[in-house]
């Protein structure tokens, strides 16, 4: 797929990542040069977004405001960053929150950048990307990351992640549910360990100790526990079952999180330490982890390194492919897509999009290409209403490299590829989406006979929100003409673009 290189930032320029976790929001600015990573700025704010989910799984206004205030502060450090050099990702709390769209709209405005909600497995992959780059090794590894409302386990070797899973338990959620009002006792730890064990039990075989030779703990909980154990002379920072038992007993002796006064324990970690400890001890027992070493990398570095590799893949001399291209090809194979037809539609759609939206962002072009390549994925389920099946699959399938937010945009495009436009009426308010959808729908129509067409078969002129198709042999075909007339009527019934056919 041809992609314009104009306006792309250099792939070795400083890049920024915002990790909107359930407990803390983090901003990191870093630079990747070859095999070296250099941090330029790191900011952390304990937002406790996950603690702001009410009984209906809606974020409270107070929690949302804490997040918005933090993002406004982060935005001050990003004013000079051009588009494409910043990536903001949100994790488990915003995967769960029912009112997440309302919050994300306000949050994107406060940050001045789009925010992507990533799936648990994509979060796990990015964690491994960060750890394996900053702490390279040829050993088989188990990487553990305990967040506020989710825990990720990843197996990998070298830079290549293998099995990865995300579990809906975290230091915030377990602390709230099993240590109410901050009370600490043995019964609370027992019940928290049972809850954690019930969640991870299905993964005992997948992450068995026979499949890895070293274990690393990434991010907040592992780092906090390591700091406490080292500061108290229990060990040199390596987390062991003995050290975990010692720390659990210190918590029980304290009786309340407010009385936890241990060397090496930061005040903002007290409230969530018990839940994180319970998860760590459960993982150590279930997977026979005798030594968990603190990892240097985490999600935020993984986001920067992944963004660097995307930019390098799109540069004129790029030697790497964007992982999302590989994911699309894997889905085509998995669901038996007619790739010849996908290519026909994609080529025509991209040619028309370049005519009608020549200034579109590179990512909009890529999303249209991927949507065209996957627009018939639902044929595996049923030919009838395959566009609806396609949209559902794209929304819910695990696709490495894609965020949930981006998969939803692809799903909306694929859902709107045929039929009336009312089902995507809300998305049509986004001008870029409207142009993408028009190009996809017209390419599907021109290619309906599954016969190769020259790219010149679809030529158009744009005047504002009006599109005039130019004459061609393809548009003169009576059956194609009939479909195009129906298409023009569909757009006439919408409040967006208008389509005029050649005389």
C-alpha cells in the first residue's frame, strides 16, 4: 500500500507515551536510537481512577476530574510535539467503565491528543515490548505486571512475546474488596488470595514454571514491594516467597494501612499495597516463582518503542513492517477471506480517498486500507448480513498492535460498507469517517462482480461536501449504475455528503 511520507516525524525523534492506569497516570518522553533507549522526562500522578468506579461501573465526577486535572498538567509538556509523536493509552478501568466515552471525549480535549483504550492482551504485549527492549535477554521469561484493576502475564524469549493474558484482578480492586476501610488482618489476606487464585487458576498450565527460566516483575506493585524488602534488609530487591510472607505479616501487625510505616514504602502506595501483595503471593505459590526480579521496562516504554517501530516501518527506508499489517494478514488467513477481492476493494478505495481527501492523516489512510482488507471477514459466519458479522468480529477479536478504540473505528467502517447509513449515523458526524466510508462503499459497488477493475474506474471530483463521479466504463455498466443510483439516494437521505453520478 503506498503511503505518503510527508509530515511523518523522524522515527528517532523524541516520542511521548501517556499510560492512563487504574491507579496512576504516567507521562514519559523518551528517544530510541538503535538498541538504546534514553528517558528525557517522567511524570507520575496517583489519580486512583479505578477507585472511582461506582456500583454501576460508572466513573464518578470526582474521579474523572482528578484524571482531567492530571492530563491538563501533562498537556503542558506536549505543546511542541507534532502529531504522530504522542500516544496515549488507557487500560482496565476504561475497559470497564460504562461512561468511558463521555470521559474520553473530555480527557482527549484536556490532553490535546487522542486516547486509545487497549485490550488486556494488547496491554500485555506492550508491557513485554518495553521490558524486553530495556532489559534484553535470550532466556525464556515470565513477565508479571500487577496494575490497579488488572494483572498481565506474558511469556517470551528475546524480543518476541509468546502467550499473554490479562486477568481482571489488581491492587486497587482487591484492596477495596478485601481490606475495607483499610483494615488489615489475616482473614483479609486469605480471602484476597482465594479471589486471585480463582481468577488465574485457568492459566496454570499456560504459565507453568516448566515454560520459563526467569521471572520479572514490571511496574508499580513489584517495584514497591522490591523497594520495601531491600530497604528493610530482607533481600537485595529480589522478591521471594519468604520476603512476601514477611511483608504480609508486617501488614497484619500494623492492622490498618494508615499505620503502615515501613522503610522504602511511599505514602501513595499504602492504600493499594495489601491487594498487590496478595496477588504477588498467589502468583508465587501457583507458578512456583522462587525469585521475581524487578524489571526495568513497563507499559509506557513499550508504547514508545512500539510507536518508534511504527514510524520506522512507514519511513522511506523502513525495513520493518507495522505489526498491524501482520495482524490483518493473520485474520485474513484465519477467517478464509477472499484476498483477491479484498485487494480489489482496497486499491479502489485508496485511489478514491487520495482524490477526495488528499490531506488526510496517514493513520486515516491505513484504517481505510485495513477495513477494506477485512470487510468480508464475516463471510465465515454467514453471507447474509455479513457486514454486521464482520463488524462484530473486528470489534471483539484479539489483533496484536491494534487498540480497542481503533478496532471500533474499523468495525464502524465495515458495518457501514453496505445498506442504509442510519446504523453509522453518529460516526458520520466525524468528517474523516464520512470520507472513508464513502470511498469504501463505492469501491465495494464497483468491485461487486469480483472482476479486476483499473484504478481509473473510480474517479471523482469534490466540491465541499458534494462528490461528482466522473464517467468510466465501470460506472456505465447497467448493473453497477443501478447500485450507484441506490448509493446516491442513501447519501441524499443522510445529513452528510452528497453524491452525483455522471450523466
